C-alpha cells in the first residue's frame, strides 16, 4: 500500500511540473508572439490579442489550485493558443519558403523540415489536454464533495 501511495505522489508532482511548465511557456511565448506577428507584417492589435490569450491561459493554469474553473478556462485557452501558434507557424513557412504557395505545401514543408518543432507542438497539445482533464476532474470532485444547498 505504501508503494502505491508513493506512485500517486510521484504522479501528482509530475502533473504539477507539467502544469507549471506549460504555464511558463505560454507566459513567455505570449510576449515573443509579438515579434513573430510583427515579422509577418500583421497588425499590432492581433499580436496583442494573441499575447493576451496566452497570458490569460498561463494565469488560468496557475490559479487552478484556487479554483478549478480557472484551470479549465486556462487549459482551453492554452489549446486555442497552441492552435493559433500552429496557424502562424504555417503562415510563416508559407511566406518564407518560395515553393510553399498554399497552406498544404506549407504543411508538407513544415512536416518535412520542422519535424522537431512539430514534436514540441504535439507535446504542448498533450500537456494542455492533460491539464484540462485534471482541472475538470478536480472541478467534479469539488462539486461532489460540497454539501447540498438548503
């Protein structure tokens, strides 16, 4: 029994590491997104909105321990931010490479050349889904253990 509890504690510590790592990456990635959007010649307002989404996602992931609803919102915003990051990366590849005229050509170039970046993006999506499920599980547990209103 003691060995089983040790594994549960290890899983809990690993989950916290995943949550804080994703929050840190989103927080600092949000500010570097301003540079990427500026390099593409996009509007500054779009860059500020993307940075705000990633910053709110990071704070939502961190405040999961106070209120699980914020963790759910943060993880959902994290998934949205990662999808936006993929779209901007594909647009960057499309604009930079001469052979990539469409998004399909940009995707094949992205898969062929930037497969290491694709691996990191898939890890980010997996971490965001893990955080979403963990926050949702905590929210359900909290709702089940609350007393009935009178």
